[in-house]
C-alpha cells in the first residue's frame, strides 16, 4: 500500500512539474485573458502583432500628414521666393536713392515673409498636433489633411480664386512701386518774365 501511495504521489509531482515547465516555457507565446471566472488562453502573437500593426499604421498616417504638410510648406516658400523676385525687380525702375530703394524693398519682403510664415506655422502646428494625438485613425488623418488643404487654399488660392499671399504680394508691389517711382516735384516757380 505504501508503494502505491508513493508511486501515486511521485507520478502526480512529476506530472505537475512537467506541466509547470510546459506552461512556463509557453508563456511568451500564450496570452491569458481572465473574464470573471473564465480563463481564455490564446496564442501569443495576437497582441504583439496587433500592437505592431497599430504602430506601423500610426507611422504611415503620420508620414502621410507630414508629407502633405511639407508639400504645402514648399509651395508657400516657392510663392515667397516668387514675390521676393518681383519686389526686387522694382529696384530697376526706382527714382529714389539706392539706400531708400533698398529700405522700401526690404520692408516689402519682410511684410510678405511675416504673412507667409504665419501660414507655415499653421501647417506645422497641424502636423505636430496630429503626431501627438493619443489615438490616430484614418478619419482623423482625413480631418488633418483637409485642414492642411484649407491652409493651402487660403494662402495660394485654388480653382480660379486668388489666395491671400498672392493678394498681399500684389498689394506690396503696388505700395513699393508707388514709393520708388513717385518723384516729388517741387514748385520752384517759373523764372520767365513775360
């Protein structure tokens, strides 16, 4: 009887020991979910794979928003360079001294740069806000892409509409042209005595 009990206990201890080793070895590949009194065991790659896909999807969405934002910033910078070139051409028709002409042109370029940089900051703020959202979805991405598109349309215009930067550039050119071309005529009187 004693041998039967020892054999029974030994068999159970070995079985428990083997089961423990199998479970410990399998833990990295198992996920145990406890819902109330029910324990569900699933294969391990499920959670890490989903998390990895979420991170890849997030990175893809962030990259798309960053790319769209970068494209708009490039367009804004291009418009600024174009306007700067147009403003610089005014120096050739100036009737003022070179110093006065340079000051008027620099003032115009600074005014345009200030306005263009406001649009650039808006785009960069949207990019940054999107990147720092806790949860990112394709719907959220579409909202931010629409916001960036709206900034582009406001700044540069679209489909026959004139954007703010184009209007500002033309206004600055007119202002500078008025300053550099206008010649003040002093009335010195006519010395002809008839």
